[in-house]
């Protein structure tokens, strides 16, 4: 039993998961989502009544279960690496799950990693509800199939980042203004990838999730290889004052793909209208086994002295910064990058400069507030104007005196 507010560290998580690895042979299924918090189970099940997206009863039906309300983000980021190091697993990555094609050899330890579709906060609540419901159905299909086959397994359902941030209690003694202004700490869970020329760093790149999907069947998660194990080649990257190319080369990232290279092409130009240099990410290229896939990039530019940051970058039209297919091969690829940050010029002290975010200053909510305020002010002004036009009678009739005569000429 964990007391309220306790955050499980990486060392504690390893100890809590140790009983999972004691029996042999063993099978572990890791359901990994982009964002999830313990409050989501209550919020979405109670707020939407009959539309409860959590229909599976795997926790109630399992002989033993463990619910951890809060786990350190660093611990969940290294969870997959920890699981791989804990034994000689047969690793299987699954996405867009087709249960009928899943083969599990119970004579060997199996680690099934199911990448659930991302559930992003801040978008329409109905679309978030639908995404969680689809993920729940995927969990149900796989667990039911394994149970019907008589395969014993342990399932872990977690996420890389929390979707809801609880109010911190360690600042209660401070002033109210400081308390209300406290926000989520935006520290990087691991250092960014850097490219050097000589002794100077010329490119910085970071993402909390960097994944690709090919033909809706092959899922490639490059987060661990790019930022944690650094099993990526960057020797083909190029830096200059006007053009920069970040080249990421991977050898056999998944079965069926021998080589994979991803290029981020950036330029630094002077624009007379703003009288300053701007850094722009012009295109993203993917070379898979000598096949070129090219995407044009929309809305990724920043002053040359700054870095660029965006919460979601990819091929979906819902993302603030979108990768637009430029050739026929690109239509078969799905790119998803979360907490994307890149800087290809003017890197100082090996750290990101001030970040120019992709979120517009005038969001839809701000525009709605401005338009509503203008309408209300117009109504108020019109009412005051009409009140000021009211006049009182200049003459009054005295009932005790003679009748008041008003000539028609007046």
C-alpha cells in the first residue's frame, strides 16, 4: 500500500516488478500509451455515463494486481530498457494489432510491447474519449486471445507522461501568487542528441516520443535508440551558417528493414521584412533501404537565435506542426513526434536557446473571448447612449390651476 502523494522512483519500480520475473518461463505484455494518469479512469468513466471507455475487467479478473497512482517519468521512460535487461526475452513490437497473426512461443520468455495510439491532452474531449476506447478494445482483444490460448502472462499498462498534473504540496508555505503560478516542471528526462563540428555543438535534437509506422503494419519506435542507447549514426550530418542537415542512421531498427536514415533539412535566411535571420525546417526525408520518402514541413520556423519547440509534430492534420507528403511513397508513412525540439544554428554552451513554440498567441479561446467582449461592450455602449438621449418634460399641468394650454405651433 502506497500513501497518497507518493511517487514511485525507478529503484522502487524495479523492486515492485521483481515478482513478475520470478516464474519461468514467463510472458510479459507492456501496453504503452503516450499519456495516462490514474485520474483518467475516474474522469472518463463518470463524466460520460454510458460511454465509459474502460470496458475490460482485467484488473478485477486477474489473480493479483498492482496499481501505482504515481510513477516518476524517468522510471517509465526507462521501463522498456529495464524489462529488456531483466532477461533473455523474445521482443515483439505490436501496433494496429491483428490478434490472428500473433504467434507466441511459450517455451521462451516473451516480451510483447504494444504501442497504443497517442492520447493527447488539450484536444477535443470526445476525440480523446474515442482514442482511449480504441486502446481499451486493443487491450481486451489481446488479453482475451492469450487467455483463450491458455497462455499465462503479466500485463503492464502505463504511459510515458502523465496526462494530469496534481497540484504540488511542497510550495504550500509560499505566497498565494507563487502557489497559483506553479506549473509542471519541464525538465528533459534525458539529454538531447547533439552533433558536433570540431569542439563545438552545432545541432541539438530532442523528443519524448519518436516513432514511425509503415503501411499501417510495421511500427518503428526510435526513441530509445536515438536518445537513450544512442544506437544511431550521425556522421552524415552537416552544419554551416546557411544550411544544416541532421542525419540519423539506424541499422535494422525492426525486422524487415535493413537500413533507415532520417534527415531534417534546415536553412537560415535573412528576411528584409523583419530585418533579421530566421531558421526554417524545410523538409524531412526518410531513406528506407534506398527508397526515398519526402515530407514538406508547415509552420516550423523561428528566429535564428532561438530553438523551435512543438508538443506534437507528425503527419496527422490535428497536429500544430504537420509533415505533408511530397511524393507517393510518403503517403504510406505515419510520423509521430511528441515534445519535439530542435536547434540547428547559434547553439551556445551546448544547451537549447529560448524556445519559440508552435502554439499561436491568439488561440481559438482567446479569439472567442475577444469577440464576446467586443459584443458585450457594444451592447453596453448602445444602452448608455440610449439612456443619455432620454429627456424630461419641460412643462407640467397643475390640477388646482387653470388648464395648461399648449399651442400647436410649439
